[in-house]
């Protein structure tokens, strides 16, 4: 036999074509025989392993490459169609794209799931086993990056031409391990075995400058000009990943930039024996795209993060202008008619100054013309109300790193503040608040201000968030340009987070209301008549229990903790942060523990508390919260008086991959942030579409979710945003709430006295002291309301039929929270990017 001419389960050779198979080409055919031939070809020519050495991961790579071939066919057709017709394209600039495993998603979108299963089975392989081999791409961290990935999926599915632009991080943020209850960060080397989805484009590369100085001179026509004399040059190289729409031919692209040295090897240094200097520039340059979110506590980390942001923005804008010049045959004056460039939060906001530099310094446009093009081209999405998350850069560092851009920002600011003075004469306080240069705590460049001034459209990501944006952090800008502001509530893709993650529910939905819900989630309303159907409710419960059993097996494998699928699964998975208040959840667990220890005969509905999420490596308090969750879990799980009713599990290394198991298994979704702090949330939506009930504050998109599903199907608690502000205004004292609640005081005492830390009274002292004496996110103020609401949850869970009805209605009424709806609003209201049918 040749390398891959091994026998399949039926005794035949996968490389032996049958006459009927030859109708479809192995690169493009959509049937199982053609796909099988494609896998065989890639095993031979791409993977290059002998038959005896083939393992499931090799079949994964071969199948991925075969699927990519089919996507590329559509990708080329999509690009050519857009260029031929001169259609406008969305360019989505994001520092993160949390793509998740792509093979299953691409098989679903291409309609190849059945063919892949058959093809692999004929080769003696299991599709599920092959899918499990795919690593998680380390291109994002939390909701920001996952939203960007959902939006790329929806843009392609809605047949809207689009390019995603970001950074090809060699290492992800980190792999999280839990040791003795503590988070331990391990290197996420996700590219160690390559990435079959990407196509390197070494000929698509751009020079990026850094440091140096701005040189002013007079050109041959007597005009004042500026050239940027760089202190350092590096090169950005493109890697393209095709993004396939569901059930359509449209295949867009995600272009990620990798940093390289301009000259990767200094031969002269090598020849003189200086081997280190020979490769020094290469090593230094490639550091730029080495890791997602370098620790920005030391100045070196801050400077590297600024370089990362500028690097990918500069490459992306140069690429867009290259398309204008060389492919679209359009003048730069048409930029805003051909491209809509969206800034996903403040990370890419340096694009405003960079486009001005490219137009004024390198294209010789007048300032006024360049500014008109810039504002018309950009849109800006704000994702936070937290002041510390509104990015600023120290003026000195910014000027040393980007000297020409600082000059441009000063000029933008001068002209902008003249506009402000004309509209609001004599209001110098407003001038200080709106300036692009902040003065508090040292001079800083305010990137959110730059993005707002340089964009024709600014939006928040939930109705409440957008209202608060206009009333607080961007209030002055809203008063200046109310027409620029709108709301675009976030959404999630039902393809990944329902169809792919929850195949049992997908099958039930298809049988009950047809398959159209996958591209029109409004059709889920068709479930409502089945709420009163007892047989349907039983099928619904069967699906949920199977999902819970699947998750329980995974948690047992990862942590050794046994969970009973018949218990209520109470889940909180998200980035660990004080404002998301995982510690409020833990206080409730300790309260239940305390009740059971005080009264061993007490009967409470059995509940499994499931947590997951990463804390930033330098975030002291968040890492203490992870330790507390695990410490409480260790005590609760080992106590026979308690563990017959309570269990606690922390799922390590929360990711898109294990989220596929977690969201479908949840009965209760914890969305308990301090009101006014969460911009939107998207995890809340993923739980909802999978039939989980929500316990939450009226924060972010929770408000709209409750409106959609009905008050009676949502467990609401806590202070509202306006009440939070009122409490703070009066001078918040957590001691007032602790002194007024015996249980809360006892709970804090249990944590402080070492009950959950083997007698160590120091380990949780910072956390307890923070709650007792500061409590910036009002955990103590909301404790009583939260615990009372949790008692209502327990009572509701005891009525299984009623709970099932509420679960069905959560899915049935989740249609608003599809990313398809959100993207249609962006395209129609902001970008003016219209559907384009692609033929192959």
C-alpha cells in the first residue's frame, strides 16, 4: 500500500475511486465521496504521514484543509463579485476575534455535516473524535472578541461584503490551570501545530513606522509638508482566514497581521561573528504580535500594547487604500463610498490619526478634505462605561512612540475645540472635559474622545448602555452631535451557540417549527403554542438533561467533582471581575452552607453551582475571588451534611470550546453585575437561547431580555442604575447593610475566620476587608435582595412543569438577540452595506 492506501472498515481502499464518485471534483464536490477523496489527498500531499502513523488529529487537519478548499472557491467568487459591481464593504477593526473551533461551524454553514460524517466513517474515523482535535485559536479573551466573531458570521450569512482586521497573536492570553484553588497561567501556544484555516500572504505586506521624529519641510510647490522619519521599521504580513456564511455562497475574510523584521537576517553581522545581532531585529519585531494582552502594568507592557494597536491599524488602513488603488480602481476621495470602517471599542481608535496621516502626508490631500473623508469613513462602537476601560495613553510615551500622530491629534483637537467654543461660548469647563488631551493625573491622550470626534456614527451596545453613554461618559459629545449617536444591542450567532453547541435542541426545534429559525430567530416564537403540550415539555426536559449529563462528565474528567444531572445547574461563566460580582454568588453559597450547618435537617432543592472564567494576571482581587470559589467548593463538596444538597465546581480554562457544553446545560444563568456597569453582555443571550432562566440585575441587555421574555420568566433583583447612583451620592457605607443582616455578617465571618482556608485568616482578608469597608460594586447593598430572589428560584425549581414552560419561553422569545438582527441594523443604519448574491 502507498502512504495512505490503508483499508477502511468495509475492507476497501479510500483512495480507490468508484465510477459514480468521479462526477464531483475532490476540491469542490459537496458529496461524501468527493469529500473522502479530498481528505485522502490531503493526508497524502498536505499532512504527509504514512498510514501506520495516522491519528485523529491528522484526519482533523486533512478534513479542515478539504473544507477550506470549498470555502476558498466561494471566497474568490465573493471578492470578485464585490469588485466587479463596486459594492461597499464593511471593514471591522478589532483587537480580538475569539473565533472558537472552526471545523464544526464551517461544516454546518456549508451543509457538509452529513457528508463529513459519512466520509470519515468510511475511513474508520469518528467525526466527533476528529472535531475534538481542534485547538482553540488564541485570538481573543472575552465578550469583545466573541462578539466580533459572531458579527463576521452574520455578515457572511446576510451576504454583506466584509473584511475583519486584527492581530495574528502567536500566543493567546494564557491557558488557565487551577492549583490548590489558585489560577495558574500557562502559555497558550495555539499555533504550535499550525493553523489549517489560514492562508499566509507574504506578498501582502506593509511597512509600519515607530518612534523617530516628524520632519517639517517645504515641497517643490511651496507647500508646508511633514514627513515621519522613523526610529524603527517593521513589516506586517497578512494571514487570511475565510469566513463562510450559512446556506449561502458568500465567504468573507478575516485578515490578521503578523509582525516581521524588514530584513530578517543581518548577513554582515553574522559574517563578523556577531550571531546575536544578526537575528536581533527579527526577534524584536516579531515580539509585537507574540502575545494577546501583554501585562500593561509596567511601562514596557503599555508601550507594546500601543505598538500592537498601531501596527494592526496601520497595516489594515494601508491594505484598504491598496484595494482602492489597485483593485477597485477608485480614487481616495471615494473611500467612504467604498468602505465602512468600524472601530470595535477604543483599541483601534488610533486609526483616526493614522488615516489622516496617510491622506495628508502620503496622499497630499488638504486637511479639510482628508478630515471629511475620515469622519465619513469611521464608525465607533463603545463597549464600556468603566472609566478605567476608556483607554488613555501618557502623552510623553505617545509622543515618543508616534510623534507625527501626536501632532495630528493636536491639530484635530485645536480645530475641534474651536467648534465647541463656537457652539458653547464661554464654557471652559466643557472645553476641558471634551479635549482629546486629558489633564487629570498627568497629560494623556483620550482615545475614546479621538474615536468619537473622528467618526460619523457612535453607538452603544444595549439600550440602557447607550442611554447611559449619552448621559455620562460621552454626554458632552452627545450634546454636540446628537445625530451621531444610536444604539445597536449586541447579538450572538444561533449557528454556533444553538445549532452547533446544542444538537439535541436543534433537532427538536427542526422537528417542531422547521429549520428556518437558524437564519430567522423570530421563528422561535412558533414554540409558544407547544408550551402547554405535556409531551413536548418532556422532550424539552430530556434534551436539557442529556446536556447536563454531558457537562457533568466533562467536569468529572477535568476536576474530579461529581455532579448530579437531576440537580439545578446554577451557572456563572464569564471574565472574573469585581463588577461582575462572582463573589456575590459565593456569598449566597456560603449562606446556604451556613443554614445547613445550623440546621442539618433543613431541606433545600439540590443545586450545583458551576463557575468558569479567567482573571487578568495582574488583577489581585479577581484572583482572590477564584481562590474563594474553589476554597468554598472544597469545603462544601467534602462535607456530607452539605454535599447532598450543594456542590460547587470551577471549570478551568473557560473557552468557546467548553462553552459549547456549558451554555446548553444551564438551568439558571447568573447575570448579576452592579447595575450600570455591564455594557451589554452576550453570555446572557447564549444562556437564554438555550433555555436557561436568568437571575439578574437590570443591567446591560438584561433589561431588554426581561422585556422580551416577560417579568414572570425572569428573576430580577437588586438596585437599579439610578438607585446605585443615589446610594453612592448619599455616601455608601457597607457596614450599614452588614450590621442590618445577621446572615450576611455570619457569612463574612465564616470566610474571614478561616473556615474555607484551613484556618488561614490572611488569605481572604483583602477580599473581606474590601466588602466590609469599601465595596465599590455594592455587593453588600444587593445581598439581601439577591438571596431572597434565590429563594424564589428554589421555589420555582420545585415545580418542574412550570420551570419547563419558563425555559421554553426563554428560547422562544430570544429572537431579538441574534447577531443577524444586530448586523442588519449596523449595515442598514450606519454602514450602508447591502446584500450581494454570489454565484459559484
